[in-house]
């Protein structure tokens, strides 16, 4: 578990929209659109939606995606000065 210091989430949002959630949305929309087109769904049902969410989650939240974001924020590998450097780049 990683605890981010108060008022630093803007600098260290590891699973933000740029990596995991964006990938999730793209995969979900692609899966939904493909399945709805192929099966002539007028309106998706709950069972189908759960399958699309499951597939998008497992493809979007991969270890590679998650670790790349943690590396981008310099949370991993651990850099104790990362917060100071992000908030105040003049200390470099």
C-alpha cells in the first residue's frame, strides 16, 4: 500500500486517466461497439455490460500499465525526494 502525503494527489495520481482509466474506457467502448454491432443490440443488457467491463478491466489494468504510471510519477522505484521535486522543481 502506498500512502500519498496530504495535498499531493495532483502531482502523484498513479492510476489517473492518462494510463489505466483511459485504456479501460477505450477497450470498453471498442468491445461494446463491436458486440452491439455484431449482435444487433438496440440497447445493451446488464449481463453483456458486465462482460465488457470485465474484459476492459483485465486488459486496461495490466501490471505493465500500472507500473509504467508508478515509474512516471517516480513512486517506483522508491524516490524519497520525489514529492519535494514534483512540488518544488527548483530544489533539483
